[in-house]
């Protein structure tokens, strides 16, 4: 009995053991099935679109598909699944979801806390195993196994049951639990990283992306090949070379674009021993032997070489596949226009590099966690790069505008995240505001501070600036800098300068107005008063009090104040400034201004003018030279002395008209005293002799604050920049996408060798087609999704949106503004938009490949080869792009002496105007 009993007991234990093992196996199978189900639910959540907020779909809307599984009438989750204990908290994080209501948030928080604690336990067990194994042999980083899934699931179920009973907890408790879990996670990660650091203390990992280096080396070879050829001034090197030479000699110059690009090139060539003495006289002029041509063109060529790998990285950040990103970098290299623009002293290559680097860092910045080191570094790098783009050319700030759109779009999406508190949302907003407003502003001000501190000598462009600005430069104009009195008094000899707008001085000469004009209107036949754009002795006037007969400054000077009545006497002819009710010659709606001649007829002179000091809040009520901005009001008629801007005909020596306008509040009615000295003698001939022999060599500069100089310079750059006259190679924005017109950069004096800005025709046309394809797909997908038809997976739709937000919007932002620009435009203005069009083309190529793989693979023998045919056609297209690139290389390098027949063979479009020498034979 004992043996049988023991044997029976043994059999019973074996049966019990077998039943337990079977139960464990069944539990493991059930757990694996639940894990697979959860994974499927998570994948479905990822594929479901955030834009389609289906939060409160009723049970009846999907009764046909859910009646089999459940008879519940509860609402569906955002992913279309019934809310159960396994999936109701994996639905979404949208704040509008019914599972993210204040009543459901504590339950979600407790479940998430339990999952984190269970995953933390499994992670610690794996770490302990990996650290013990690492003492014996080097092993890779362990991953969670299936054995650790069951305890996790059990813990999750237990915590879920506990959380269901505590669903009425406050949100503060959940928030504190999240904080404690996050602190525990960070401590665990720090411990793990410290253990890994102790193990791999002397290990250095080096990762080399062969695509990046291959693209850079290929681009470097194409950009630096015969970089010093031709040894002549090419196109806009005429202007940028002069600016760089002025930098080398600290001479002030005026340019309508910011100075960063010129500063960088000037700083580089200063190490090459360039002194800036070459004058860049004309396009095609040969460089002097002491001019470092290679180093002057080095920085633009280097930036052009770096553009290809940066575009490759940008496409990778936009979730493109590696071969697509490599295609984008290769297209940058194979475009002839980008090659040509990168080989000379031009700014576009630096502008494009800074813009693409900024957008690349911005895309990475948006995926980083708030406040992390990567978040700060990538955000600062993006803001700095975009600011540099704007400081090279103002068009670079369009990239900053694109970044602002992307940031606002990302912040808008964060508003739907239920896991973010209001405080965290404000931190996101303020952090982006500080980075992308503060850093660009600091960079912009710093660049101009260096610019104004470096250029402290007077030069050919300082006459554009006001008298106060000119007085702050070393070697400024005439007697405005030394020995001249400040206060304007009775007897002061002055020159009146038109303060804002065109640089000219109030002027008069012995010639008189004609008796009749061409329109048969009569004039007063008085002495002409004009505005003259050059320094001249006839620009001098003497201030006189009406109650004084002499013109000499006495021992006690009588100062002129705001509101005083004066007369202005012309220094050479001694005739008073006059106005009367006679129409002006070119502006008949205004009064004529003249110097009064007494013809002994009944027409008395009206010589009184009232002085109004406009900036008396800062300069005081006394009339001061240089800084006081005044308006002269004619006492008899109330009209203001004004520069009309119109040019007089030959009888007026083509000088500019001065009128008296009853509309006093006009910018052209503002004047200031520039040169000033006191009259010492009453004799008219002696005064004339002193005026003619006045010293015109300045010796000392006056002081002007940085902010005052910056404000004036910015005003001139934005509103008073010189407009380029119509150019034979100028073009309109609608001509750019199809490459209707290029630009002749340089022509050899002895042959037909030339440099002509022209893009790769095949790339330009294909990119335009890609733009149309994306536009059509965008409309198609938007309409389909509006009807709840989802043709793309969640990840592919997100990539489609990233490409649209970044590349499509980037193209429009850089292209459309030119339709509203009222100035002469050239093909190179299109290059920033063209780069974004290449980026969009790369995505379209990959997206079409995705569509063919999804809808043609496994759909029959005929459709299976469609993908292969498509990829083969891409290879053939790329070979054709290479052929076109090589075909037009002579126009990019300008090193080949071509015959007239070879030049005409490259004229694929009738609108391309190539240049031929006069002695060339066409046939």
C-alpha cells in the first residue's frame, strides 16, 4: 500500500506537474497572443491619422463590423477599436479624445505608471544579466526576451485592476507619480550609462557615412577644378570685389544687402596677403598679378561643395530613404547653374548652404525633448544658420520665415497632446521664441556692429548718407568736421543739404528761368534755384535777420531759434531766396522758388522764411549745424521749401527742381546745415574770395552712436537703395521654372569661350513636373481623406506632410514673393526656390516608388515588373542628367575655346542669348 501509495502519489505529482506546465504554456501562449494583439493595436494607432479626429464615433456607425465580437454600445476609440482593458489606454494622446477627459486621466496615469514600473523591473533584470556576462566576454546590448513578457503582463493586469478601483484619484497624484517614475527612469539610465562607460572607458567609436563623404568629394572636385580660370572679372565680381577691397582698406561703402558674405571673404583673403588695391574696373578686366584669385573664390566654392552633403542630410532628417537622399545630393552636384554660381565671388552658395543647414537642424530640433542638451544645441544651430543666411542676403530671411511656419505648425500639433500641461506648452513657446528670435537678432546686430566699426574711413559712397553720418567717418567732407561753429547765427555762411532721399544741396546760379516754357506757361524770369548733386561754391547761402542790414557776425552772435524769421542770401550773387504765386517749371501745382531780381516792375520780393526745427526734442530749440533737421516755411504763402525730385531740362543744366509746396508735412521738405562758418567781412568781393578758397580737406571726425548709424543705414538700405536699370539679361519670375533665359557672365576677348549661367535643363524640367505631381497628389489625398478613405499608411502620410510643409511650402515661400518685387531680377534669384524644388522632386520619386510597390507587387505577372521598369527608367534618367551636365560644362567653366558652331549647337532654346565674337563665322 505504501509503495502503491507512494507510486500513486508520484504519478499524481507528475500529473500535477504536467498540468501546471501545460497551464504555464497556455498562459504564455495567451500572453504572447495578447502582446501580438497589443502590437497590432499600436500599429493601427500609428497608422490612424492625427488629422482625422474620429473621437466620438458611435457604436451604431460600425455595428456591421463589431456586432460579432461584442454587443456593447460604448463609443469606439480613436483608432476604431472597442475600449477594453488592453487597448483603451493605447488609443491616442489627443486632448479631444473621450478617453483623455478629466475622469479618465487618473486611470490612464495609474496604468502608465504600472507599465513603467514593470518595464523598469524587467529592464533592471536584463541589465544585471548583461553586466554579469560582460565580465566574461564582450556581448552586445541585451534586448527584452519573451520570458520577461509574462511578469510584465501580470504586473500590468494587477495594476490595471488596482487602478480601476482608484479611478477617482486627483490629477495631482497622477502627476506626482509620473514625476517619480521619470526620476527613477533617469536614475536607472544614468546607472546603466555609468556602467557602460566604465566598461568602454578607452573605446572610441568612429562612424563614417560614405554617402556624405562621396558627395562632398565629388562636389569639391567639380567646384575647385580650375578655380582661378578665367583670370578675369566675372559678372557681379565687379561689385563684390570692390566691396571686399573696401573692407581691406576700411573704406565705407553702401550696399543694399547685408555684409556677412563680404566680411567672410575679406577675412579669408587678408591671410593671403591681399591689400585691396585692385579696383575691379569692368567685367572682363584681367586681374593683377598680386590678386589672390583662388582665395577670393575659395569660400563660395567651399560652400557650394558642402551643399550636396547637407542636402543629403536634410532629406534623411525628412524621413527619406538613403538612396533618395543620395539622389538629392547628386542632383545638386549635377546642376550647371549651382556649379557656375559656386565658382566665383558671389553670395548665393553661402546663402544656400546656411539656409539648408538651418532647416536640417530645425527638423532634428522638433524631434528632441524639451530642455535637453540636443534640443538646445540643435535649436541654437538652426537659429544661427538661418540668421547667417539672412545676413548674407535679405532673401535668406525667407528661410527664417519658413522656419517660423514649421515652428508654429509643430506648436499647433502640441496643443492636442494630452500629456503636456499648460506650463510645458508655455515652455515650448517661450523656448522657441527665445531661440529663433533672440539669436537671429543678436547675430544681425553683431554683423552690422562689425561692419560699422571696420569701415571708419570716408569713401565714394558716403555722400549717400546724411551729414551727421559723413561727419563720423575719417576723412569726411570739407569743413563739416573741424573748426566749424555749432550754432547757426545771423551772418552764418551755410550749405543746406536735402536730408532724406537723393543727396543734393540747395543751389543757385546767375542763369534765369525762361520767359515761357514749352507748354506756353510764363515764368517770373527770376534767377534759378535748384538742387545740385555735387559740391560747388554756388551751394553757399548767408543767414540774415530781416531787421539787420549787415551780414557780419558780431562779437555777440545772434542765434537763430525755432520759429525765427530769416532771409537767405545767395553767397555769390547776393540775391535773396524768394517764392511767389507763380507755377514751378516742372511741378505746376507748386510755387516757383527763385532768387529775387528787382526788374523795377510792380513785383516786390517775398523773401521771408520761418525756421521750424523738427527734432528740437533732442537737439534743442537752437538751430545747430549738421544735426538739426529744419523745415523752411515761406511766410507770405505758407508753403514749405521742397525738393520735387524732377529734373530740369537743358536750360536748367539738368539739375533738380526746388519748389514751394503748401503741403508742408513732406519728407523732401527736410533740410540740414552741412558746412558752416561765420562771415567776417562786409565786402562782397572778399566774401566771394573766401568762399572760393575754402579748405575742402577734412581732418577730424565727429562722434555718432552705433544705434544712430545703424538706423540711418537700415533706412537707406530698405527705402533709398539704387535700383538697377533694365538689363538685357534680366528676366521675369514666370520665365524661371522652365529656364527660358540665362545670364552671360563672361566672354573671352580672343575666342568664343564664355561663361553663361544656365541650369541642367533635364533637372529643371523634371523638377517642375515633380512639383505638379505633388500638387495633384495633395489635392487627391485631401479629398479622399475627407471622405474617410485612407490610401496611405500612417508613417507614409506623415512623410508626405513633412515633404509638403518643408519642401513644397519652402518652394512657394522662396518663389512667390518675386512676383511682387518692383526691381530688375535675374535667374540667380530663383536658385533658393530651385533647391527646395529639387528636394521635393526627390520625395516625389520615392513616393511614386512606394505607390508602385504597394499597389503593383503581388497583383499579377504584368504588374510585378512595373516597379523594376520604374527603377530602370530612373537610372536611365540619371544617366541622361549626367550627359546634359557634361554637355554644358564648357559654359560653366569657360576654359574651352569653342567655335561658333559649337556655341550655337548648345542653343537648345531660342531665348538663350549666347555671345559670339564679331569675327566668328556662323557656318
